[in-house]
């Protein structure tokens, strides 16, 4: 329990004497191995190391020294060297690229790159240059990684193309957009390029998002793409950004409103405020306490709670009484024709949609029979998950409702 | 050695870790060598213009509690090692 409190305390950008005293008091109450494991779970080993040293807890930091050395080797030199070559090759081909996410945050916000590892390189490229960018990657020895989905799936369903990989360096994801269409936000792409700021990448002059856009992207990525399953690291990113480079909150609010993501940003900042005891800006909407509790639980568990694959089942299970529940399930087994048509990519006017109902029902049974059986048998854990699922759905509805 | 004007090779990049250790990286061989904080500072002072006595004078200002003779010997030993490892040119 104290391990989490100590970890959070150590992630502060600049530890004050009062914070240092608090950290040292906690050091004697924690299990060191549990602390290191918790930091590793949230990919915060670098920040933990920095915080312990700043607080004068060198003994507790010492076992992490070798790992920091290794992080330094990769994130101060190896990866930036590869990334500089890639950006230079893209530029030589007339392709502009904005460095996104972890790489930009590590280099542009934290300053000390080993503090903030990342697992891939995300680059935003103008849609007209996507194919040419992929060709450049190929010329540098990268190959498409279709181990999870083939490249056509990415083209049809994702906001970046298939990841490209090469032995000895990080995968590269070329983005055509900041976020997927499913996030239902309206990002001004021209403004992203117009306001982009310089970023040194291994001695190469690259560019990254301006602070307001970076903050909004972080928030949307956490809420929409991952529903807070990525743990504490992105929240530490937000805290580091707003602490070390205080935003123009009026600009943040205006841009968030224009993009339709005020609630995403309000939710993230409310969570940052709760975790790190920071003031919350008045300009942005505040979430209901149940939403904050839900995303906090997801954050600490690095998982999405609820039954995302059984949302309809969870909703039906909340009905009172067996008859009402059965009625709810029947509604899912026999939905409106338009829903079945959409699921099987049929024209809305198709007169043979009724032929697809058995396939629809077979699909539902395959997906939900197991959970349905356990719910009927009174599985308390699953019933709790079903109740949590309704909170998740309500949260997503709240985020999508920009009125 | 007193006439040496050690300088940093262009292929060698450096960074300072959160604990003060230095990490030197050879961008050609893609190998890295960690240095203690003091050795890192010594490496940084090798600007291709300063000779050893000047470098020791600067180190003495940074480490006033260490006898100059000790600093001088440590600097000679460290410079020799760094040159042998290709981390400095003379």
C-alpha cells in the first residue's frame, strides 16, 4: 500500500524538502522488491530512480542503477541515432513528419530520456505521403509486421498503417491521423502542422506537437484508445508536461472545445489532480465521481474493468427479475434489421437481411454463452464485472456526448 | 603528456544520467562506456585547446577538498585510459 504512495511521490518533477522528508519516511515502511515491481508494472523505473536520488534515498535507488545505465544506452543514443536517420531519409524524400507520443515526450518534455522509455516510434505523416513513407522504411531495411493483422486491416480500420520492424531497433508506426475515427473528435490537422515545435532527435532537427496539442493528444489517447489501461505512465507524462511547461488553459479549453474533447481532457486532469494533489483547471468539465473511481481502478490495474465484449449481456443482466432479463436478451438476439445489416455490411435496403439473423444469433452465443452461463449460476465476480461494465458504457457515452 | 591537448572525437556522444554518471557512446561502433561523474567531467574538459595542467587546475576548482597531486595523477591515469579506449584523441 505504501509502495504506491512512495512511487507516486517519487514521480514529482522537482522534489521539495517536504516531499523528500515524506519519501524518506515511507522508505522504511515499504517492501523494496514490491516497489520495484510496481514501478516496472507502470514503466516508471526511471522516474522512481530520479525521485529516490533527489530525496537522498540512494540506498533504495542503488539496485536500479544498472537498469538506468541500459536505458541510457538505448534511449540516449541507440534509438535516437536510428530515428535521426529515418527522419533525415523522410525529409530527403520531401516527407514531413511529426514525432508523436512516447518519443516526443521523452525527448521534448522530460529532457532526461532514460526517465521515460517507449516501445515504438510514432510519426504523423500527411495522408498523401503515407505510401512514400512506407517505401522509405522499406529502403532502410524495415519490413511490415503483419503478425497481429494484415496490412489491409490497418488501412481499413486503424489510424496508422501496419507497423514496420527491423532487428535491433524499435518498430515504427506511420500515422495518417492522431487518433482513430472511433474516438469521434474533430482534430484540426492543419493546425497540428502549423503550430508544431522543434525537437532534437539524435542531433537531427525534428518536430513535435505544440504543448496544447500534445496535452490533448495524451488525454484522448488515454481515454478513447485505451480507457486508462496503460497505467500510471501517461498520467505522469501529463503531470510532467503541465508542471514543467504550464499550459495556456484558455487555449487548451478553446482547442478542446473545437476538437470535441473537453470531457476527455477534464477527465484526465481530474485524475491527475487526485493522484498528485494538483489544482484542477476551472475551464474544463469535471467528471462524475463514479467515472473517476472507475478510471482510477483501471489505471492501477493496467487493465480495462468490466465486460467490454459482453456489454449487451451486462446491460440485460441489470434488469430486475428473470422475465425482464430474458426480455433483454431476446432484444439482443432479435435486434433491429439495421443493426444486423450493419454487422454483416449489407445495404440498408437489403430485403434478405432476415436470412442473417441465425448467423447473428450464433455469433452472440459463441461470444456470450460462457459469461451468460456463469451469471445464471450466480457467479458474484462476474456479476460485479457486469455492474462495472455499465459504468464503463456510461463513461464512454459521457465522453461521446459533446453537448 | 603535459603537452597533450586532448579532444573529444566527433563520433563520441555523451549524456549524463540522473545519478551523475556519464555515458559515452561511439556512434560508429554503437558501443557505450560508462564513466564515473569525475571521469565524465574530465572528459568534458578536453576541448582540444587545454593542456593537462590547465585541466587539472579546473578540476581543482571543482574538487577543492582533493589534493592537487592526487587530482593530477588521477587525471593522467584517466586520460591515458580514455585515449586507449578511443574516447579521446591527442
